[in-house]
C-alpha cells in the first residue's frame, strides 16, 4: 500500500515535536526546537514536491517521445 511522503514527513515531525515537548524543559529552547522541526518539515515537503514535479515532467516528456516514435514507425510500416 502506498503512503504519501507528506504523511511520513508529518509523522516524523510529530514525533520530533513530542520528543522536544517531553524532554526539553526550558520553554525558550523548546520553542526554538519546535520552530526548527517545523522548518525542517516545510523544507522536506518542498523538496519532495519539487522532486515529484521533475519526475512527472520527465515521465510525460519521455512518454510523448516514445509515442511519437511509435507513430513514426507505424507510419513507415504502412507506406512500405
């Protein structure tokens, strides 16, 4: 079963935040670590979305190129 990477990122962020809230007693440090965790999650999601967009574009372009080559090959067979 496929799980969204966003879900995985959110799960890890939640675990990190819970860890900080549980074991870091200084509220100022705790707040800064939570901000860091949120920034890491935002970066990870952005990186994932960028990678996904690139992969989709490569797939689409490759698929179109293959279809065009198949059409050309089919057209050549029909004329011969």
